C-alpha cells in the first residue's frame, strides 16, 4: 500500500505502480477520477445510481 504522490502522475515518474503495490490511497489533489491513469478504475456516481434504480425497477415487475 502506498499513498498517491506526484511521481505517479506528473511526469517525473512513469505513471506506473511500483512492483508489489496493490492499494493506492488518494488524499487531496488530484482526485482519482481526474488522473486518467490506466490503473485507476472508472467510477461514476451517475452510473452507480442509474444501476441501482434499474435494479429496483426490475424487482417491482
């Protein structure tokens, strides 16, 4: 586990995770969804809410 730091993002590093790292803690800026790094999972609150609404509607039928 490591904390996200500029070396992973701003070009001073290569943008890749160090070997053996499976958890990255984001604190402050940039936010994970603003990095566009390939190893950061996509997250959208809008998509999450829409998915929950669809599940709810399906259970009512």
